[in-house]
C-alpha cells in the first residue's frame, strides 16, 4: 500500500497532515474505513464536503478536495486542481493499474454500447475461456454476475472490477464508457487496447447542454485527454461524426472502420437476412467473407456485430471464436421476444429511449410485421428529470414507425407524470397517426396486447432489462417482460387457450 505523500505526489496534490498507508479511496462516505481517502466531490444535488464528518466517523484518514484544508482540520488533506480526475488517477494507482495488464475494450456512443460489449464478452469467452464485461445491465467476470448501478461506475469501482478480472485470469474486458463517465473522469488514466465508436444521436442534453458538448465528451476516449489514445480506434463510417474522430486521433492510433452502407469500410455488411428468431449475416472483412448467425434481430444489431467483429479481428481473435461468440450472444431487454408458443403475436421488449433508437426498433418491428403480414404497435414513454427536448422527437419517431402508438409513463422520477405525457404528446399530434394515451404502464401494456391481432408485432420500449419504476422518491418493482407475459396469459385465457 502506498504512503499518503506518494499518492499526493502522483496527482500533483498539496498535502497536509500526517502520512499513513493508503488502503483505498472512495467518494461514498459510508464506504470509508481506516486507511481510506474520502474524495469530497462537488455535485449538482449534493456536495461531498457535507459528508466529511460522516467519512471521518467511519475511519477516513484523509480528504481529497479542490478546496484548501480548513484551519485545524483533524485529519490529512490533499488539495488538487480537479478532484474527479484525481479520484480516477488514485484509484488506478491503488489497484495497480489493472488496465495495463488486460486488453480493455471501451465502447462509447449513444446506442449499441451494451450489445457490443455482450458480443465481445462472448467472443473472448469462446476464444480464451475467460472474459469480463462491465456496463448498463451487469458486471460479469466469467460466470460471476453482479447487477450494475451505473453504465460506467465511479472510478474506484471500475478499477476494482478490472483488478478482480485480472486476478480471475481474464486477459480481455469489454466495458461501456458513457459520455457522463468520460466527463467525470471515471476511466481516467486507463489504457484501452481498443475503443469503439457506435454512433451519436440526441441524448443526455439535460447533462451536456448541447450536442457539441455531448460529442466532445465522447471524443475524450479517442483524442488522449483521458490519459492515452487507444491502441486501436474502431469507427462507424456510416456516422457523420467519424471524420472528426479521425482528425482528433491525428495518426496516433490504428484506425479500423466498419459500416452497413459505406463500401469503403474495412468490415462491412454484404448480406442480411432477418427472421423472427434472429439473423444471418455475411460480412466482408480483410480476412475474407464471414458468414454469421445470431439471436439478435434488426439492422442496429448488425452494426453492433460489425463493431465487435472488426474489433476482434484487429485483436487477432480467431474467426471460429467470433462465429461462436456471435451465435451465442443474448442480451436482456434488447428486442427481447417474450411471446409464448401458442400466441400468434410477436411481443418484444427493448431499451430504446432516444429518438434514433425508437426509429431503429420500430423499423426492425416493421420488417418482421411485413413478414407476418401484421401491424406495428408501440408502447413507450419518456423519463422524468431528463432531456425534455427529446420527448416530442421520441414521439414522432415512435408514431412514424408504428401503425398504433400507446403513450404511457416510463420512470417519472420527480416530475409529474401527466406533464411528461403532455410534453411527449406534442410529437404524436404532429404526426397525426392513431395513438392512445394511457398513464398507467401496466394498463398500457395490457391494452396493447389485447388490441393486437394475429401477425402484429408489439414493441414495449424504454425500459428493456430494467425491473423497476421510479415514482418520485419511491422505486417499485416493474418488469415490462413480466407484464407482457401476464397480458398474454390473460389473452389466452379469454380465448379459451390452455394456459402454459
């Protein structure tokens, strides 16, 4: 364990107080113990400095802060220029810089991060027997699975995860890197063997303010501001932001490109056959044509498969492991089909919660509905305490891609649910196609299933894998998949079909 003064020197901090052997660093006062440094971070809702007394009471022996130490402070104090960045740097130091001993692949972009990391995880497991995954749904090291709280956790948790992965024998880890995680230095000073850019569409403007600032946060993963440029930059050349990323890299990383449409991409789609239970794809690659099968459905997932394949090939993963990993991948809540064998309806749950994601998921549903000679019915809502400007845009995307749209509640959080629906309904009225407004999400899902006819595709969008709903300060159990299955069981019972 390093001494306090060595830690302070590593982050160019001004230290006061007695030195000690540093055991850990945390920004959670409740997690402090003897040997801890408590990082007092400024926040939008709470100030970490307000929790210093609790941290000290639990054993913290030093405070990391952008402020100078108060007079006669009873513990050690490290003053730094940027507390969040220093938190990430110290965490990496204390855990022995595990990213230097792993092939870490960071995936950033508005949509597709989760699925791409799952694909890479399965590819690495197929190739090497061990792999790690960190992201929106869970943290997974081989068969050990733990639920996630944030897409990209605070730096100490990220570094602890990577250390566990190293100690478990993993050589590869695929992690989701969010724009907020980059902006808050949660992956500071990490070494990325490869970094993937999926796409950029409107999201998180409640945090970033503008699309320019949102993109600039993503760019940190590639341009060296995070600490190092990645060894390999895997870029989607169908996205308009990619030329700017290439310019920012300025020849300092190997660039690998992929695309569905761009004929000049190194890894590109040659053929795509979609069916209810998955897809068959052919990819042009520098290693020849690869023919793959997958449980995933839709063009957005074709992009994710291209990204994962391009990355794996660049890292010299054997092609048979790529084929096996792609074939095995299943992602909770990403166009997850939940209908039973006796139903002539296709009901799918998806995490889509941006205008672009809704447009993509309804396009996938449309393709399947065309094969089934049915309609597309979409249930969706918008989250509270999030970017209000995207609400009518989400409604327009849902309505334009659907024959019938059902507007409902998502996670209202601290906002009035009716106000969220009012904001969103503007987009539905603008499109002018049939829709219903049903505030209660359970009733909305039941109505959609009851209304559907044989051959129809019902999409329940917005929550995906989530098993909760946030109502003001109350979090209740709510799983769209469970609700859909219950609605289907009631439908079968009403029709006299034997229950499964």
